C-alpha cells in the first residue's frame, strides 16, 4: 500500500544525483489571510438524522461483536456505540499498554504511522474523560503524539532512519491533520522533533491543509476513484471537521467531503465502488466487499445485502463517531438514483512525459516545477520521476538526505549524475519509468439500476502503471469483469493477496490500454510501448506475453460463450466481453494457485501476444427482454480488428483499429490513434470541464462547485469556502 515500493525500483535507474538548481528549499511560504468560510443549510438539505443513526448503529453493532483493545479503531467503535446507544456497556477499559506497539512504531518512524496516528487522535479527542481510555493510556497517547515527526523537513532523531512515506495525496493530509490538531491541543509547549511550539506547528500545518483542500476542490483527486485511498482521505477530513477550530479549515474540509462523497455516490452500484481507479490492489478490486471503502458506501447508500467489512473500517467508524459533518441529502439520493446516466470526470493536472525536454518548462496554472512549495502537488501525483520534476526531486533528496532511507541508500553513489542527463533518461524511457505517475485523467461511467461500466479514457496508453485499474463492468459487489496486462506471472502461492503492489499478475497494468467508451460500450486496445530487455537495470520492466480478464463465473447466475465472446448475467443485468485473441478460462490448482474460495474458473486468458483488443458491452432485461436475446444479438455483431503494423498478428508496439457494430449503439469505431465515433457522431475523449452528469456541470478549475437535482443542491464557493446545502422547504 505504499509508494516506496516503486520508488526503490526507480532510484537505481533515475536517481540522478544532485541538481544544483535554484529552487526554493522551504516547504512553506507566506500566504494571505484566509477568507471567511461557513456552512449554510437551507431546507431539508441533510440526510435524515434518525435514519443515519440507525445505519451507524447497524455498523457499530457488527464491529463491536469483539473487543480488540490493541486496535484503536475497535476501541473507537465501542466508544461510539456507547455514545449513540443508551444502555450499551462496552468492555474495557483498554489496558494501559494496549497501544504500546503502535507508539513504538511511531517512534521508530515506520511507514504507515500516520494512519494509526490519526485513529488514536480521533479516539482521545472525541471521547475526553471516557473511562474506556484510562488516564495512563491517554497520557501515553498524548506523549507519543507530541514527539511525532510531522513532516519530512523536520529533524530526524539521532540514530534513526525515517522510512515514512509523506508525499502521496492521502499521506499529506494525514500528516498535516495530526500536526495541526496536536499543535492546537498543546499550543505553548514544544512538540515534534524540531523544538517548535504547538502553535507554530499548528500554523504551519494549517497553510498546507488549506492548500490541499483548495487543490482538491479545483482539480479533484490524483488518486482518482480509489477504493483504497478515498478511505484515507475520508478519515482526516472527518477529523478536521470535528476538531479543527479555524472556519477556513472546517468548512473547506466539509466541502471536500461533499465532493468526495458525491464521487462515491455517482460511481457505485449497490454499494460497489466498481469503477476505474487511480490506485487499487488485488486485495481490494476482486470483490467490492473487500474494498477499503466498502463499509462506508454500505452505510451511506444501504443498497446491498452483503455483510460489513469483517476487519473493521476506519472510514465508516470515524464517520459514525462524527457529530459535526452534515452529509447532504443529495449525496444519498445520487447513490440511490436508478435512472440511466453517464458521469464524466476530469481530474488532476497535466504532466509532460515525452521528449523533447526543456531547460525551464512552464508548469500549468501558475505553479512551478522548481519551487518546494509546489513539490507536494507533483509528488502527490506520483511525478517524482517525470522529467520536469527531476531537478526538484534530486534537490529534495539531497537537502533532506533522503538517500539514507532504506529503499534509497544502496543508490547513493548515483547522486553524481547531472539533472540534464536525468531529465533525458526520464523522457526517453517514460513508458517504463513513470509508472507511479497519475497525471490528468478523464473517466467515463455509464450506470443504471442493473449495470455499471467505467473506463479511464485514453490514459497514458501503452505505459506501465503499477496500481491503475483501467476499466470495469459491475453488476454487483462480486459479479464484476475487467481486463489487465500482467507485469508478472501468476504466483505459486496459497495466499490470495500475494501479488506485488508495484505491479503484479492482477495489480496494475504492465501496459495501459487505450480505452474509450460510448455509453454502454467500451473498447480497450493493448499495445505495450516499451520493449522487454535483458539489459540491467531495465530488465526489471518485463511483462507477460498475454492479456487476461477477471470474469468470476460462480458470482453470475448464467455464463455463456459464443466464439470470441463471453457473457454473464446477474439478475436483470448483462455483460458481454470480446477478445480479439482467442481466450479461454484457466483451471487453477487451489493447492498452489490461490482462489480465495472460488470453485469455478475466473481467469480468462488471451494468449498469443501482449497486444490485444477487448470490447465490453453491458445491457439489461428492460432493454433486451431476455439474456438469450442479448447473447444472440451481441455475438452476431460484426467486429473488425485491423493491425496497424506491417504483419499479422500485429507487432506489439503498433496497436489496432477497431470497428464494432454494436446492436445497441450502432457502428462504433476507435483505434490506437483514431478518434471514437459512435453511430456517425464523434465522441470527445477529453471532457471540457471538471464534471458532467445529470447532477450538474462543473467547469475546469472552478470558482464554484455545484451539484443539484430535484430541489436538492450542494453549492461550494471555492474561493471563500462558503458551503451551501439546499433542500425542499
């Protein structure tokens, strides 16, 4: 779950020694006074409190079946249930040493300490004086939080190496939230590792928090639609709304929560967040009930009969504990909407990748590639090795001695390579080396009451993307279909989760397809844009000579195969999947190949080459009358796939042109370079704006973010932080 895995691969290739550039090395700058902010609620604009209380208690009763005092989230669940359910007597108190192991991890500067740091903070701030947290445990918690290292620019205690990852989008807000709230609690005493007062730390973090919040309101999330990291965004946002004091932070955090929750609402089907993801893992994406966001979406949208997350969900638990965030009723209604709709999003910032490089590239929207003030933006989108950012990356490594981090230490000797050489190396090998980059993305999602189809449109085609989930068809939380190009072969293991997070058999894409979607039809063209080589260090970037699909037969009511097509039905929803290369289901040996209890085949492999064309179409009973009619019509449709290379089958770098006569959409054409045309009408691949759906149109870099439908509205002034929620009077 950490970005450092892929950095350890890039360092020996790119770690390009000290750049003597002239960037500002201060991580913070001066800022104007924050504008006033407030929340205005007009009419019946928020979710019914009684209904929401019932949903929270259902979750909490499930989570409190056991008592695990070493887990701060479990303790928080018991505390919250006690508050919300009169008469509930929780076990406890938690032993005084319950969190000693957690505190030891903080003191050792282990990666992921910001997650547990926030959970402990939520418990001690939210339940002052409750005997379940003894005075001794509370004192230990406060002492550990005040000696926390809050940011990478702070001194590292002698004898330690800081292996924390601070820079991804979610980690930034987590660290800033901890620093700000601990600083508010202890304003006059020295905290952290630098001897500065709590007020100084709170003020520093406040500036970075506000900037983080404003960036998400204007550009959305770099880790788009992430069924892992939206939970890690949700938790600090809720804690800020609950415990921050500055209205500029409180109301902006609530506004970003509104945007995040609308994102979830418009991209779920029966509580399943089954869409394209900027970051996801095998542990989350093979069933939506395994998603880190699952219990939260189940709590809020309440449309699934599947059980809660058995491990306990920090997002849903902290949401249940929150008393101040007013969830808009529009969010709940958007999640429940069953009419057919298309939701388009454009999130993130552009980033040059390919040559030629420039001596002084101009960053978008007045930002800078050389200012440390903007480094969190670039590193937050995984752009450490994108050529415009390479000099700043190198300077930061040197200034803060990041070479001593265990993942980077073996490569100290490479620090003498010049920045110009580093930029060129990055640009000419971008398809391999930028595999952590999450640049601007267009997502396209088609949804009705029975099916959902979602794609990342024309996104970094042919490049290695270690954690991107390119597309998915969803009929419910378990009946899902997607394809990917494996970076590594299938592991011999009995552990279902044993798949490298830095690119595996199911994790990520060894080469991103060029995808496009017209309503219920999507075309995905695979053609790797980098070679396999035995030459070190590029021999790491190897991929499998096939693509495959996840199509779990036992989670569907019916399965059919007709020629190159595979079909599935669940209830009234239908999905069809075409492969240009012949595809067949693999039979796993569960003793050596993990199945997570699946008894029927689910891995549909298309051998014959790493380049391929997959076509997906979804339908439903209301349109076709029967599954048999859908199967007959789609399997009889004409599909023409033409290689763009000199021979057949195509050379892997050449791609294809595709013409599919869909029985529902008419002739749909698309290609490796060609535009998307459906029924004679061109469909733009790039959205001219930030958001477009039946709930509104939001412009790119908006001054206002407005969602509205049927008399309910969310209206956010990005500049002032004023948040208006409207409903019927």
